[in-house]
């Protein structure tokens, strides 16, 4: 995946090449470093079994093409030293560090041939604990020290911008017009956190609702092999979130980035605590809880919007069900703790209202799935996608930890 990126993205170096040998800072996302991406892709292998780095290639790996930029070191790296006019056989050492977020990271080796441009990626020793604490963007310095044949080159210091952990990049742009880009919308899956410590409490409330309404006795995912039981579990979660008072909020203000399209996404606890969620927030919230109980979930991306989809079973007979999560806030329901003392008539009235909204949300979601079905199948429109959370996990996208304690 990243092979093409490295040859196309050289225009986003954070310095200016000259005729003489020079060192620049190169970043996959330009001068903005997305803490969410650094953390979520920490174990991701961009190229699978295929080796991209020249110093690690075997006989079966593809040869460097004429228009490609040579890569040495960690082929999965996001930040590198870019060297120009490098002679064949040059013995090079690189040390890269970032104040407060990147510990000294080193690489040493010999150039196999002469290069006009080469990207050297030391294995980055990120301070993940510090990156988790970046809640609003701030400037930071990156320092690169290089020696070529034991001769020290001038030290390079560049200022980058550490983006908030809530900023999710989904396109990397190769030109200002946005016509040439790489789609990394799988990054939204990082905000689906099936391990969030608050989920157990939310499921406890949902189970209380399910038992009170005689809908479910437990959360068992697909064990019943009955789509109606699966739907009942999803509705119990829906009703519990409604009783938490979560409302739709269209606020998605995100500081723009020149080289990446991005959106601010709330963590599960932020949506629950502040009782508001935009289309992405509500979808990752529901997806996190449903994935916890073993239901296969998707984030559905259509132009300017996101909603949830889930499988109502396993196997060939299962159906993909859409769920328009922005409709969560259409009912004003009493909190779960008031259920035991509510009059039966009022309780039934609230249940009916909630279930009607739920079925309407499914109708709206299914209608949109049908409307965009051809685009999903063809994959030609990057603005129309089904993001499988299971596939994203297999790819190596880890959920972003919130740092919250269990409630």
C-alpha cells in the first residue's frame, strides 16, 4: 500500500533540497503528525509479505523502479530522514528524535547504489503515553542527525504540529487540488473501542432494559442463530443510549490540514459524558458496544455522512442492516434507574416511542445502503465505503485507548 506513496509524497518534505547533499525531514502526513494514526497503526504492516526497504529486500521482492524513491530502514515508518545526492557505498547513520514524543531512534547502514533521493526510516521509538495526552494540537520539534562516511552533516531541526488524538485523518493528499490522494479511511475504525472500560456499565443498563421489557435474558451475540434475537440485543443497546440522553450534534469543527483531510471524532466516554454525538461519534459509539457482544459491525461512509451497519447473523443467510445513529436523540426517555418505579403505561409508551424511532433508523439506514449498493460493490467512489471493523483489526488498526477508568 505504501510503496506508491513514498514515490509520490516527496513533495511534502519539510525542507528545501539544494544541489549539495542535504538532509530534510519527510513525513507521510506532511508537517502535521497525527497522534491517532501513530498509535493506531503501531503494529500495522503496510506492505504485507512484500519488502519495500532496500536493505531488507530478498530476491523475490520487487526491484526499485526508475521513478521511485529508495527506502531504507523501517518500511512501515511514518517519518524519515530524506537525503539527496547520496553516493553508492556511502556508510550512513541517522538519529531522529522529537521533543517529548519521539525518543532517539537510530539507523545505520550502507547504500547499495547512488540515489538522487533516499528516505531513511529509523525504527521510531515513539513515546505512546505522551502521544495519548495530546488533546489539542501543539507545535513540536523534530531533530535529525546524520553522518555520511563518518562526516557529520549539519543537524536538521524542523517544527511539526502534533495533532489532537481526536483528529482522524482519512485522506492523505498529494496535491493541493485534492485530485491525487491516498484513502486511509480505515482510521475511523481506531475510534471503535470494544475494550472501553465504560462498556460493561452501559451493557448492564441495556440488559436491565432488555429483561424489564422481556426482550432478552443475556447478550450472546449470534449464539441464538436467530436474527430477531440479534435485533433485540441491538435495540436494548439503542434504548440504553437514548436513556442516557445522547443527542445528535452536527458540530465537527476540525483545524484543517494542508496535506490530510481529517475530522474530529469523540471517544465513547466523551459522547456519553457530554450526551452529544455527531454522525461519526454516534456510529463509533454503537459499533464499540455491539462489537463487545460479538456482533459484526461496519462504519458506512457516504458523501458528507456516516452511519452504522451490522450483520444480523453469521453465514450466507445473514443480512447487513443499516442503522441511522443520528436518530438516537429523537426521544426523551427517563433514565434507566427510574424504570423500576415508572407506571407500566408510561413505561410502555416510552418503549413504543423508542422502538418506532429504532425501526425508522433501520429503514433510513437500509435505504441508504440500497441507494449506494453499486458504489459499495465497485469501490470506485472513495466517498462511499463500508469499513469493516473486523477487517480493520486484521489490517492492524488498533482501538485508541481512552485512558478512562471503569465505572
